[in-house]
C-alpha cells in the first residue's frame, strides 16, 4: 500500500475559501489524499480578517475528517509574497496539487489590482485546481 499524497488548499473564511475547501476535500476524499489547509496571515499584521482562530481551525479539521480526509491547518506567515508561502508549504508537504478559490472580477479590476491567483497559476510548479463560487 502506498502512502497518501497531499493536497494544499488555500483557505480564507469567505465564499471563495469555502469553494476551495469543498473542492479540495472532495478531490482528497476521491483519491485518498491528506490535506494541508493553508490559512496564511500577513506579516506584521496585528488584525487579519482572513486569519482563522483555533476554534475555526479545529472545525475545518473536523469537516475534513467527516469527509474521510486527514487534514491539518498551516498558518505560515506569508509576509509580502503569498506565492512564496504556497511554494514553501507545497514543497514541504510534497503536494501533488494546490487548490485555490478565485474571485470574479472585471477585466479592468484585474488589470489595475493584479491577482494573487494569477501569480499562483503562473509561478507555482505544482498543478493547481482553481475554483469559483457558484453564481
């Protein structure tokens, strides 16, 4: 029997994060993978609305267990570069896949503000599953 592979799921407490979590857990359950749920705070941030607390972290692990998936939450500090954090966490976990959620934005919004999701798609050396929320 081979050991399970790992999926890294980018998670923030939002509909986008929930879409990524659901897709990642479904993929992990279907393939027998373990999961690392990455909820990364910004460096030097005293308050970060995207950072979950210990109770929410425990609830995510319980949701994964209910889906038949072994999971842990990683809250590595991503500082100024979320792509680097994803790359480090994926490498440390020997991840076979990264799952991210994507927000719907206008073409002008993408041009003006850039996109962490786009940078992840272009720069990570791991296959990426990008999901959107249902309309």
